[in-house]
C-alpha cells in the first residue's frame, strides 16, 4: 500500500506544487509592479492546491490508522442539525462555480449520540466526491432522516456517474473509474468511508448511471453509548 501511495503521490503532488510555485512567482511580480487586480485569483489557486495536497495526505493517514487499528471510537452527544449546518456552510465554499448543496433534515429531535469526527470524515468524503465528479452549476443533494435508533443519509449528485462494469470495484483501495482519470483523487476515499461505517455498525449502498450521476445511501446506528462500541 505504501509503495502504491508513493507512486500515486509523486504524480498527484506535481501539478498542485507547480501551481503554487507559479502563482507565488506571479504574485511577487504583481507586488513589484504595484498591480494587484489578479492577486485574488492566484491566492485562490494556491488555497485550492494546498487543499488538494492536504486531502491526499489525510486519505493516506486515515487508511494507515485504520489498517493499524489506531482509530478509536469516541461517542459524544451533539446537535446533528447544528453540525450539518456548519459542515454545509464550510463545504459550500469548496463547491465549483454555481454548485449548491441542497440539504434537508427530517427529524423530530436532532440531538444524537455518535462519533462526531468519524461522521464528519464520512460525510466530507461523500460530499467532496459529489462536488468533484459533477460539473459547474450541478447541485448536490444532502438529505437525512433521524429516528430514535438510526440516521439515514442520502448524498446524490448529477455528475459523470460510474460505468456499470466497474461498479463492483468501487470500494476497492486506489480504484479510479476510467471516466474519472482526469479528475484529481487518490482512490482511497470510499474505501475509508466503508471502513469507518463498519466501525460504527453502519451500512452503505449506491446506485449510479454513467452520465447521469450517483446516489449514496448510508445508515448508522445512533444514540449508542461508549460501552456499546468497546
């Protein structure tokens, strides 16, 4: 796995690092010439490149922790509605031009017991995939239903979809569909999601059609105690 990561990282790191270097050089020239109108564009390019590099490292660190059983479950009580609102607001800034996350919560009460960090990592992976594999202006659906015992979440996009003959490989480590090779990614995200869901006793299923989009549905037991997970 580590040699696969080194090979993949050496390729994936090259473009964002080159982008950062060229943007910094251009910003220096703008400062020298007293011309600042193009500076925000290059600052945004630097931020996006750093985010891409961070995502690659986070994927690898997550896989390494899972493989070496270093990830602990820490159940806590929190307001799911407040958590989703904050998460969507943060992720909306990462969307492509014209993309909107259409979110909705169906619940009578929204205070739950779950591992907040693991849940955030699961949803971050699903939502960033939805954004990445969609085009500008295509909305992302995030709907969830809470009961006393579980939470069911749907993340739907209307992007490139997954070729039917490759769908059986979707949760395989380092898998990239043939129609996604020109889109940045490690091929680790969904493998991480499935591993985290297994830790929480959750499930995941999906439907996808090439050229029309993909829908992921996850279900996670909630209101467990720390003792239930030890």
